[in-house]
C-alpha cells in the first residue's frame, strides 16, 4: 500500500481502506459498486475514490477488475473442466461479452485460447513478471498444466513427505501487506504483534500463520497480497486495527519446508508435478496457508520451519 500514515487522520483513513480491501476479497463475486464500497468505508463516493486510489495505487474499478481477471486466469488453468462462462460468473461478471473483452485486454488472449497456450506462447503474452532481482526464477501460469520431465521436477525444492490431513477451522486475526518489499512479511508480523501483545493474545498455543491471497504466476509480484495472521479465541472481539477471517476446515495436503518466499513458490511447482498429478486429488481452493514454528516478527522468515497446507479434494 502506498503512503504510510503519518498522523491520526491518515491512520484512520488507512484502517478504513483496509476494511474495504477485506470486504472486496470476501465479496468478489457480488455487487461492488462505488456506492456500496464508500458505505463500507464511511466516505462519500467522491472522497472514497480519491482516498482509495491514493492508498492502493489503483482506482476501485481497476483494482476489482484486476482481482477478478486474475482469479479467472487461475480458475482456467487450475480447473480444466470449468467452463469459461461459469468461471466468469463465479468471479462477478454478469455479462460474458464484457468479461471476454476485459480478459483479452488484460492478458492479450481470449479465455479459451489462454487455457490452451503452450509454455512458449504464454511467456510472450505480456503478463507482468516479478521484479525480484536474482531470485526472479518464478514461473508463469503454465506451471499448473505444463508437462515436466522427472529431471525438471527434481530441480525444484523437494516436497517429499506429503500427507493429507483433516484440518479444523481456525479463527485468525490478520494484517495485510504486499510482497514487493523484501521486509514486508516480518514488518507485518511486527505490527500484528504490537497489537496482540497488550491484549495477551500471544501465548504458548498461539499459531502464527501466513496466507497468500495471490500467486506471482498470475499477479505482478509487487501486487501479491499476503496476510500475517495469528489464531484468536472464538469469542474474541477483533477491532478495526486488524481483519478477521476463518481458515475453513477440510482436507489439506501438507509438507514441511524452510526457505525464502521465492523458494516456497517454486516448491509449489514441485508439489504440482511431483505429487499432485499421481495423488488422486486436485486442488480444492485458491488459498492455502503456511503454519510457522516461530513468530516471523522475531526470526528471519527464511530460517523458520513451517508447514505448507494446500486444500485438496478428490480428482
């Protein structure tokens, strides 16, 4: 997010915009008119649009359109059996013609053609690549569907020891950030800890969790959203400083891992091609999560032992 708050008014504005961002994420398939969003933020529509663009760097319309199109691109690659029409409807488009025009403008390809693109073709369609220096070896969207040799799969971080577990629902409080800043994750957990410590929310049984809302295979790296989370008691009244969400119960494929955020993304490629194809499962949702053995506010992210959880269902 742009323009960190410098005074009480700016902090209040930031908290209101954060509330709107959470609302958008949770209602992406619903009506997200300027009037409705301004009501959530307690601004006039004119003032809301101005403040939103200042803090987010995109207008509300641009932001919502981008999230919807990126989600659809994910659906098209992840679920070959899902029709283009159903994918667009699930992501908030009521008009197929409007969706197809918007998709082609954003990705340079029709949805059906995008689904069939080869490795070389996808690499040329102009999807923004992450600007992360020497660690920019993150692959574009075709990583879910391209055929890799055993030798190529072996080149990705190991995801051995994968098991499928039933996970119970968790209530979590979170601070949302973006991955463009290399210190974004520890800084978000520091902010979260400063909020949680005075409220006695960090105890022996507190779980530290990371939720990645976007993947750099579909979203420009600097715009990928990350939620720094802690578990909170069921009855705890979370205030306006943090968001609140639930990690749904269900089956998750899980494996242990340690490394940078880039190596986590690369491990997903190994997971997809080294395990998922032969497992009898398919990915059930877009969003998985990481469970950390330590608080990332106090220990370097890449040094923390963690478990990756990916929701799955029968193929």
